[in-house]
């Protein structure tokens, strides 16, 4: 029973709940950014590049080789897949990252602006009182008048 109570205390701490909310909102935010990249930004980029599916851009390092049979039907050479360098997906992932970074930057900037406390305005200086010489002169004058 002690283990369950300890887990309950851990799971219901403010930090864990805040983190859980952050992960859920982050997942939803990630979907929005992915849609922004895939559906809004990448189609014009793909049109400029001349490829309808930008993420499919690749550089073939070695062509695929089909299976080769001799006249008797015996296998001479097995089929091999093409080896490609998929730079289109890499570039798309970089664009995704940059957009997420910019969005997070502006979100944090907005949150900081909202939560930043107004800097304490300096209190107005207290009115300057009489100087030491003025006080001494006043005391002297008072003592003269009493005599």
C-alpha cells in the first residue's frame, strides 16, 4: 500500500502535471506545424524544384539490379535494391525543425511579455530637507530670541 501512496504523491505533484500538459499540448502543436510544413510551405517549394513530392527527392548511388536467370531458369544473380541518398526528406525535416524553433521562440517571447512584471518604478526622491547649516542657523536664531 505504501508504494501506491508514494506513486500517487509523485504523479499528482505540480511539476509532473505541468509536464504532462506540456507534452500533450506539444504533440498537438507538432501536428499543426507538420501540417503547416507539409500542406502550406512544401508544395510551393516542390513546385519551384519541379517535383510534386519534395520528400521523395533522392540521389541514386546504385541502381536496382533485377533478378537474372540463365536459359535453363537457374538463378544467376539475385535482385538487389537501389541505394539512394534521400536528401528531400532531410531538407523537409530541417524545414520542420526551423519552423518549430521559430514558433516556439515567438510563443515563449509572448509568454514572457505577458508574465513579465512591470519593472518597479523608482520612488520619487523625498523632498530635500534643510541642510545641516540651515538647521544650525535656525537653532542659533531661536536661542538668540530667547535671551
